[in-house]
C-alpha cells in the first residue's frame, strides 16, 4: 500500500523532504513562493482524496 502523500489528489510532486502541493491542499504552507507540506502532515490529513489516475 502506498503512502497518503503518494496517492493524494492535492499532491503535485514528492521531494526528498517536502511534498509539493496544489492550492486546494488544507495542510499547505507557503515557503519561498512554493506551496509545500511535509510527509508527516500528509499522513495525518483528514482531507485525503485518492487520485484516479
């Protein structure tokens, strides 16, 4: 089973430390003009929705 941050509809790309997310992500934080979240925050997110593709 894949982790939530690998299958969430809000995620654009997964980096080694940060998860790059879309503006619709409720756990997003703006760092240097880029929306990111952490893998730990994604694991505890209640708004996770599975990507269809």
